[in-house]
C-alpha cells in the first residue's frame, strides 16, 4: 500500500466519524460555515452511533442531529448515523433539510427551532432545490411527527405551519 494511502487510512481509523463536509442526497458535498468576530470556520461534523436500528446515541437525546459547542468554543454538529442511514433510504430530502437546520443553529445560537427551520427552507429555496414535490415530501415528513417538544410547537403539523409562516413573513419584509 502507498504511504499516503496508509496515512489516510490511519487518520480515518483514528477519527472514523468526524469531518467537515456533508454529502447531500443529490451527491453534492456541502459544508456549514460560521463567522464570529470576523473569523470564518467550517463547522466540524461528528457522526455518532454505527450499530443497528434502535442504537440511538444517548448524547443526542433522541434527536437526529444537534449542535453543541466544541472544546474550542466553536460549534460542532453531531449527527446520529443510524437515523440518517434510515432517513436517506426513506426521506432523503429530510436529511438535507436537517443539515441546513443544524447549520442555521450553528451560525446563530440564538435561533429557535422555528427560525432554524425557516432558514433551512430559505436556503434550500435559494439553492433552487425546493420543487413542489420536495415541498410536499418535507410537509408530510414533518406532519408524521405527531408529538414533539413544545419548542417545536408540540407537533410536526404545527412545526411545519410555523415554519411556513416564518418563511412568508421573511419574504413579506423582503429579506429574500
Ligand atoms: Zn433545531
């Protein structure tokens, strides 16, 4: 084996689930960038859990992904790889949406769940990938979540409704 390949392999083994890029369902590699006090950094991503379905990582508290400050104080996105693997098979549009949702939290920790969803919607729309079919799929995936914590509005139906009204008000004031 090539020395460089060996080195790459040993790096992968040392940190098997950590990276700086996210692969969207259309195969495009994207990353989340945050800026603080004039300094920009790409947000580190950590993938947790690699067992069977049901092996949810306790650090995520049942969420598919969360943002937490890393040791250096900069945000890190933690993903549940078991949940994402299943999601990519059934609702690939949702994994993209969650990436942009978490990135919105990372870029501004003050954003609540509705605002993070709102940003994800606006970002995907700006990228031109929100086709009517995609929007229908996103709406129905949200509505399948019958019960959610109150910070999400209590149910997926209300969560999506509030997301749409946030998008509408952002457009009304001409932000995008
Ligand atoms: Zn969130």
